[in-house]
């Protein structure tokens, strides 16, 4: 099983490359990403989180499950909603569990991309699904949720991670 990369690993801070090969290896990778995500009770997982610098993520949240390759995120409703958010790649050093903090995100988004068969994907989302899409897409840009926090809050989390 693929290991979840944690903060400090350079792959998490490097923008991911587009997915260009749509072969058996890609299908296997997506299956492995779901396995890795479920093994740690996650709801979303991006390629860089398992050391694969490719623009793809998987998700299983709020009754919706799927994957998106080469996603492009559009904000439909910019009203910010603040809720607790954590990340598998930012675990507490002691407990190995994600560290949660209040993070403001757009209320509504649309993600567009393709699936592993190169079919178009377009999903409008609100609530926890919208939060997940924003979180995972930021991973593909080399960003972590702590980057959205006030400096002092981010520092507290970094000291625990």
C-alpha cells in the first residue's frame, strides 16, 4: 500500500504535472489511492499525498465517490464558510491523526476535468464536497490547508506536526 507523505516532503510543495497517460498503470494508481485513503479514514486524497506528482485526486464524501484527473476548479459562490478541516499529510507527531483547524473556503464550486477513461467530468458542489474539492485541488498546486491559516495558527500546527 502507498504511504501517505507528510508535511516536510517536497512533493507536497511542488505543483503537480498533468496526467497524460491513460493506461492500466493509471487505473491501478487510482485504485491504490482509494485503498490508501480508506486505510486512514480519509475522505479525499491527491496524487502528491502518495508521492505521485500528477494532477489527480480521489474522494468519497457526503455520499459522493469518484476521481478527477487534471481538475480545474471554479468558484460559483465566493461567500466564505468556515469549518474544521484537517489533512492526512499534516498529522500530529504524537497521535498520527490529522490536526484540525477552522479554515474558510468558498461555499460553492464546480470542478471540471476528466476521468480515467478520458470522459469529461463536471461536478457542482456545496458543503463538505465543495470543501474537499478545494482542499484536494490545492494539493495539486503545492499548497496545504495551513497556508490559509493566520500565521500564528499555522505555526502552532507546524510545531505539532
